[in-house]
C-alpha cells in the first residue's frame, strides 16, 4: 500500500512541500498541484490513489474540485481546511470528500488518515471507475488495463510496461502454459530469437514483486521444460 500515488493540492508552497516530505518518508509517490485546475489535469493523465486537497485556492477551489473529481472518479479525497466549524466539515463531506482535516494539522494524525483511506480503497476493491473489460481478476490479482496498474491482495505493485504486458497476456489466458517464445512474440511483437533468457529474467522480476515466497509461487508458475502460466483459481 505504501507504493500508492498521492496528489497534494495546495496553493501554499510550504504546506504542500511539508506534506510531500511526510508522505515520501512513508514511501508514497507524490505529485503536487497548486490549484484545482492543475489537479484536474493531473488526474486525467496520472493514476492517482488518493488526493489531499486544500479548500481555499485560486482558479478552482477545493470543494468545486471535489465535485469535478466525483463526476468521473472514486479516488479517496481528504480535505484540508483552516475552517473548523462543523458546518464546514459537513459541507465538505457532502460534496464528496471522504475525510476532513483542519489546519494546523498533526502530522501523525494526517498520516493515520491517509493510511486508513488507502486501506479502505484497496481492500474493498474500489474499482467501480474502471470499465469491466479493462479489469482482469485472478484470485488476489487485479490488473487495471486502463491505469496500467497491478494490485496484489488490494495493494498496488510497481511493474514495468513489459511486465504489465506479460501479466496481461498470462492472466487473459489463466491456466494455459506458454513457451518463452510464445510470450516474447506476443509481448515484444517480434520474431523470437534466443528469447528464453529475456523472458526468464522478466518472469523472475515479476515473481519477486507479486509473490510472498517467489521460490514457492502462488500465482506465476514455471512448468519445467514447457513454459510459464498464471494459476487459474
């Protein structure tokens, strides 16, 4: 879960950088936008797993940004605001925010809320914004083809573009064993030539990322002398 990508949106550079530092210390990938319009542009081009969003911003305020995001995405949103009245919190939550933190905030509290929202988002399999044909599920594996993101038991795993393509090919044909040449031909779109080593290296890297014990894999299996497959559940 700590490989999630978080978008911080705040027109106060010092606050944005302070939050970025906190998040990166926990291992998260972080993007920064300084107003709502910048945030919407990033959301349209990046795979974002959580948004930390200030209310008072130029060009497009936080509440309006929240409403725009909710038209297309179910990304968790934590609102940051100097307004601490209950009516302000109720307004923010009614606009579609998932949580509301008042400034000045406690760093441990903010991190706890970030982890809670990400845990809920991934463990509940919140993929309702992904078209069914763009999502492949095998056991605890979920591959979002639109976002080019693999999840293992609800947690995002960083794979290269080629590794994603290998997983797409094998997951689409779960239970079927494919030779290294056949995988290479499909993923690289080239005539296979001495492809065994190239495919083997990629398979090994994928297993190190998705398996609890790569030596005793649950998902990505080697059928000695024949090839590779994703186990069918």
